[in-house]
C-alpha cells in the first residue's frame, strides 16, 4: 500500500518536469527499481494507471528497469547474485557480503511531448 504515495509523487515530478519544459504531456517515464528498495514494481505499475488519470501523465508509458541485488565476495571481490540458502561466491567459494546493488529507486528519465509537436 505504501506504493500509492510514491507513485503519486512520481507523477507529480513528471508533471512538474513537463510544465517546466513547456511540454503538453509526458510520453514516457523510465524508472529504476531495485528488488530490495522496499517498493514493489508491479504495485507501482498498477497505481500508475489509476493516479495518472487527468494529469499530464495520463497517456504516458511507465518503463521499469528492475535491479537484481548482488553480493560482493570478500575473497576475490567478484559481484554475484546470491543463490538460495548460501552466500558462497561461485568463483572462489569465498563469502559474499551485501552491497547497495538492488536498493536503487529513482527516475532515470522523463520524455515529454512538446507543445508544438503534433
């Protein structure tokens, strides 16, 4: 349920961006969502259509780039995706530790429709 306010804020930011750039509407919003960021990408998609009605984002496409979390091996430094029930590095069998990869959450880009474009 906490995806509702963040989705509303994404739409507000995109609408402000369109207005500041003299655009009539938002065409595309590219969003980066890490699997461990605390937000569920599918819920954001669901809320987006509902909240965007009547805004400059009403006909916008929402593209979500998911980021899979990775561990870093303390032995060899290799980044790797954790397998269930283990933190073992697939390269050297060392122990993996958490990284920031997979915690991302940001608007990567916004594409708008220029007022003068058809």
